[in-house]
C-alpha cells in the first residue's frame, strides 16, 4: 500500500517482477520443491501366479531354444519386471536440481500480471495515526502448507496484434512454462496482535499474488493462509496478553493516559549468582597512555590522523539487567534448507519488543549468517518466550526449572571440581551444522510433531477468562468443589439461578482481559462488522463491547474505547469502502 498526504496515488515502482520465477527455480527457505523419498525398502512380496518356475541348476536360456526362437523369452509376472524406471530417476534429479542455492545474481525472465498495474490502497496521515496509539504485541506466525503441481502462466501476455508487428509468439517470454513439481510453502514471521491497518486476508492476497500461483487456486490459498494467521492469533493471545507480563495503560484524572510503570527492584542482587552492577566512569582498567583522570572534564585522546574517540559508559538500567524472577533459558534449533542452527542462552521475559531483533541481528553478524536467519532467529525467540510464559501461568507466575546443571560434581571433602575440559559448556555455544537429505527429512517430521504438540498446549490457554495471574498453590485461593450426589447439582442450580431474564444463559462475551471470551464462530464471521471502523468478521480474532451494545467493536476499537472511554477518531470508517476477500472474489470463475 502507498501512504500519501495529498490523496494522490503513488506511481508504480516496477512493471515486471522476477521474484516468483527465482523462487521456483532456485533454492530458498520459503518455497522448496518436494523431492520424492528414495525407496530404500525391500521390494514387496508377490504371488507366484503367472510366473514361471526357475531352476537354478540350469542356465537361464537354452541354446537350442534361443536359436529356434526370435529372441529371449518375454518376461512375465511381477517378479521379472524392471522396477527401476529411468524416467522416475530423471524426474527426481530434476526436482532436486531446483534446490540449487544462489551465490551470485542471476538473470531470470520477468513476469507481468494485471495486479501489478492496479492502483494500490492509499491511506491518509490521519488514518495511519491509529497504529501509533495502539500497543505492540508481536505474535510468532507459521505458515506451512503444500502446493500441488501447477503450470504457471506465460511471463508476458501476447499482444492481440502480435502478427501485425512481427512478434514471434513462440519466444520464451510469451510461451507457457512446463509443469512445476509439488512445493512446500513454509514461512515464519511476526504479526502485531493490535494490527489496525492490514488484515490477514489482505496480507494473504498480496502474498499469493507475489508468488504467482494459478488464478483458480488463489481463493483456496488465500483463505487457508488467512485462517492460519487468525487461528494462531487466537491461540497465542491468551498467553501474550496475560496481566502477569503485559503492561497496560491507565487513565489519569485529567483524562491523559499514563503508562503503567512496573515496580523495579533494587540494584542489589543478594542471594543470586549475578553480582550487582557497578557504576563506572567509562574506564574499568588503568589507561597506559598517560592521560590522568581528574575532577575536570575528560578530554578526548588525540590520534595522529585527526580522529578523536570518547568512551561513554553504558547506563546500568534494567533493560540490559532485568530482575532474576523472570529469567529463563531459551533453547533454539532452527533449520533453514540444509543448515541447522542450535543455541542455548539466558533470556528474560521482561525484555521489551524489539530486543529480540537486536540480539538476532548481532548474533547473525558475528556468526556470518544471512539476512533470512535474522527473522528466523527472532521468530524462534518469541515462540520460546510464549511457551515459557504459558508454563509460568501454570506455575502461578514462577519461571525456571530449579538448579541448572553445570557439568560438574559437587565438591566433597578431599576432592575438587571434576569436569570435561574439552567439551565443557558445548551446549551453550552457537553451532551451525550441514545436514544430509535423510537428516532433513527426519528433522522435518520431528518438527511437525513438535509444532502440533505446542499448539495443543497453547490452545489450553487461548481463553483468558479464568487467567487471573494469581498463585495456584494457595489452599484458600482455589477451593475444591464439594462432591454432590445424584440430583444435588440441578437443585443447587435452581436454588442459585439468576432472577434476571437477561442473566439467564448469558454467555461471557467480552470477558477476560483480552476480550477473547467474545469470539466469533464461522457463521457470525460472514455478516459481522465493527460498528466503528467497519472491519469484517474474518479479519478479527476477538470482539468487544461498545457504546452500541455488546460484541459491536473489534479488538482494536474496543481496546481504545476501554482505555480512553471514547472511540478513536482516527479509525472511524477505516474499512468502510473495502470488502473482505470472500465478498469480492476477484479470482472467481
């Protein structure tokens, strides 16, 4: 989309694109061809019906029979058939050749599609301002799906009067390419839980257009990708918005919004293994160049070439040295193409958004990894942090697994520390390994099972109605329900039922700190729209109550209405002139 202040449409930046052909032709971590697994199993057993009896005591062919007949006897039965089809071997080799990794720029025939010339979506500065007043809660999103073989369209459409101008329609630019193999589409990125300018289906439509999939498959792919994004937002929202880790904003008596400031602990670290931070004046070691440090202002050391340098002490704030209560251990295993990155380090749940990006960028620069590893490492950190937050919710706010194994025995009387000097702390260092084809297939299956298990565990906390962030080990906090005999439960319900007609059978819509109690089902998503910004139901992961009644606002408008006691003027009628992808159906036939 293009943001303009005067309302004029920005001109297109390019007329053709070679992005999709390069993804289909060369190796990458986004779109990888599915290579058929090698058949290492023994051949299946077959029946003896239709086969000839073989006598190993005689030769395979008799000379007299060979001279009388035209040639060897034709093979009959399943056992005598040749199982290694050369066409299948050549096809597997061609598919494997598509995974060749690029090390230098290449020239690929660009493509042109009608969506490249369409005017892009424009927003005013007033509408863009809505994103600045919303918090940033990044959620890790994974897209994993298989794309069946298809035949791409011609790179350039042939002109209607091509023959009049002497244009050869058999040129590669106007000829339809061959059939592609099956691909596996895998992507990992971060999505803001309070995203107000782009919906999941708008992102999915642009994503599918740029990958140049067939027009008849685009509706299915767009719907599938948008549903995956929305479902993962619903699953992770319960843990990401828990009040134990999520800072909210409170309104001051004068009407101004004051951000919530958590109570910071004292600088001392008594009882922990981390020493207290000591404030320095910029130099912790003696300076051998003869410069004296006095009470006066420091003078930068002069260098012969005219460059001056001044040392500045890093502020000893809680950003780089958070509280030990929320310290945890993150174990990462990232697999991109044929490389495996494994690492183990200490992390804090109190780090603000953007800190994981800084850590990933510096780590990849130190090891020498490419730019795609930065986003993959950032995604892995956010995913691990959400998993640890879920465990903290189960344990009543406690983080950690007790004592950390230090690869050494406890010192006893008459014995010192015993440890392996060669392999000490090997698991705490970053490693990059090159995997073979069999190892990649094995790790891919293990990763899919791990993702399914993680989603099942996270789904238990997708609803935040009963998440209060209180300790769960108190006897008086969660009293057990008394055992009831037959009929006692129904009697108790009749005894304590609500006298108000509205209170009977009233769902917990809008309950919970995140508002996930007011989710929409599939039938309601088709006709629901926010009464303020007019966003459609398939683009929201939760609904909230508003001035026009319950379940009338989306999660963003409801959040600002609850915080500021008024509807945001910047998002009014933001999606009024737009429709969801299911209503437009631009690719329907």
